[in-house]
C-alpha cells in the first residue's frame, strides 16, 4: 500500500511539472517577462503539490476503516477467545471440608463411586449419569460441593460460568461448548461444572435470542448425542430452576436434581466449626448457630471472618460470642450509619423496646438481646407453626406502640416497621393459612386478628408495668440489655 502511494505521488508531480512547462512555453511565446513567469510556475506547482498531498492522506485513511469483513471477524474472534480459557484443575476439596450437607453427600456418594470405579458399573450395564443439577439459594455452597465431588473422585474439574458462553456474535457460544466438551472428553473421566446455568439454559419462548438458543442447542447435543457414556459428568448450578428449558431438565441430560437448602441448626454448628478450626474461640457455638437462622454457608463464613476482625480491633486474644453479635447486622445488611438521638427520643425508644422485651418474655418469644434500635428475636427452624404462636408475635410487634402511647400520651412514627410486620403476618395467616373465622380470605378477617392481638397486649401491658419500668431504666442507661441481665432483673422483681 505504501509503494502504491509513492508511485501515485511521483506520477502526480511529473504531471504537474509537465503542465507547468507547457504553461511556461505558452506564456514565453506571448513575450511575458521571465520574473512574472517564474512566479506563476511556482504558484501552479504549490497548488498541485497541495492537491497531491491531500489525495495521498485520504488514500492512507480509507484502508484502515474499510478492511475486508473476514479480517475484522478474525480479529474479533481472536479477542473474544482470549477471555475464554478451558483449563482443567485438580480439586483438593473433599466432603470433609464441606460441612452441613449430610443429605446432599448421600445423594452424591454414588456419583463419586461411578467416577472411581466405572468398570464395576459397566459390568452391570449401568451407564454413568450424564448430569447433576444443584438447586438452591445463593451462598449455600453449590460450587464448593462440585469441587468436593471432583476432589473425592480424583478427576479433572472444568469450571465455567454460564454467562461466559453468551456473546453478541452468533456461533461463539456454541463453539465454546464444543471446545469445552472436547477437552473434557479427552481427560475423561472428568467433571464439567457450569455455574449459573440459567444464563444459557433459559426456557425458549417468543422472544428469540439466536446466540443463546444456538448455545443451548449445542449443550443439549453434547449432553445427549448419539454416543454412549463419555465419562463426563455435567454439574449445573442454579437458584432459578423454574426458568430452565424443559429439554434441559428431561432424563438423559440432568438425570439427578439435588436441592441444597439453607443450613439448619445442627448444620450451622458444623459449618461454624469448620470456619473456626484455625481461630482462637471462646464461647458456645450453639448460641451463635441459634442467632443465625437464615444464614447461608457463605454468610456464616463472612460472619466468622468479621467477628475475628472485630475481636482483633478490640485487642482481644480470643473471638467471643459478643463479637458475633456486634457484627451480625453488618454481615446481613452492611455497615449502618451511626445514629444519634436527643434525650426525648432516647426515652421513647427505651420504653418502646422495654415493652417489647417484657411482652416477648411473657409470651415465650425468645430473644438474645434488646437494644434501642434492634431486637434480636430468635427465629425457630420449624416447618409447622400454630396460630397461637403467630398471634404472640403480632402482640410483640404491637407492644411498643401500646406502651409508648400510654406513658407519653402520644403516638410516634418509630412503630412503623413493627406495624408493617404485624400486618404482613396477619395477611399471611388469613390468605395463606386460612386462620381467620372463615376459610375464605377477607380483609375484615385481617382487621379482626390485629384488633384481637391489640386487645390482648393491652391487658398484658397493664399487668407488667413494673417490670417494663425496670427494663426501661436499664436501656436508658446502657442502651442494651442481654438475656442474662434480663433474667436477673426478672428474678429480682418477681
């Protein structure tokens, strides 16, 4: 290209000179003086030179923008593939490193034996399962379980995120699926783990996405195909199984579906043991497990780490239970902005929380501690809850408002969250559990439940004012009361 530009420049210059000479000869024949003639020749050469330079610059710029489509596509494909690395790893994680999944382990033990002793099963005409789908909420350890499965079986482990297959160019995702399975088959027996498989496995509907559908079709072909067992097990992980395409879920592809639930009480104790095994800890693990209902394995790991950091900042040599209480809210909702209250607000909040604490104790709604801005009521791992238990909770939610209105002769806005919780629970009782007077849900039934709870809590409040006043003064002074101190105070009064 540069040589062509030079040739063009030379031809153009020669042409300009010839034209200038012809002009020179013409003008000379007319008797024009030599000085004027030279000035005009120079002017002509400058004009032609500028024109030639402009042409050369334009010709240099055009090819950079108008490359052949094939060349542009090759460059794009090369850049895309740099971001997609297919490299097997050997997992050193075993089931012993994954606590709190006893039921899941039982489901996967057979898979491990399949991978370790394939000949034993082939002798009985049993084919290796082609796919296992791990279903569960975020943070329960689906990726860790897949790594443990590979570690127990001692086979290569291929990890890919579902989103890594989805690209803007049609065909790229399908090619990546083919490449992944080709390498996995070459190292069989092996495990392919696709995290967030719903990114490529969503149900095909009216809104077409050619690239994603091509990728999904290739995945279905690789998992099914016409050949027998290739020694490759595909493990998919999702928390949205309802979005997956039916073809992906049918037998012969994902033969097993394993549900990984949030850990129960005993499971949380085991998970805490794993994460605390190399940390100095002093306290009761069961107490911590009881106050972490709804925590996933990942959340518990974060809780242990945050509690350890907090203990270190306090200059302690051990991580203690109170360190876990101090950082629990930070793990759940992030670091909250510190809030200050004037003396009047502090009085209102102290009395409000004192009412809730005393009524909760009376109705057997257990708690760890009560502070001005937070109450740690224990959530129980129960599948079946009675109407009485739900009514008791509603009474606790309403207790603070009843007490504050009686003592200060005024209603305040700080009760809005508890009122919202009380109404939500009443709605659930009527609409979901048919706990109203009629089997048919009705708005009046919700109002009846709330009014009944309000009447009952007023009676309880009136008979426990002495205890409420005692707790109120503790909260006013210390801003927090723990269950042990609450029990001591109760024994002194009663």
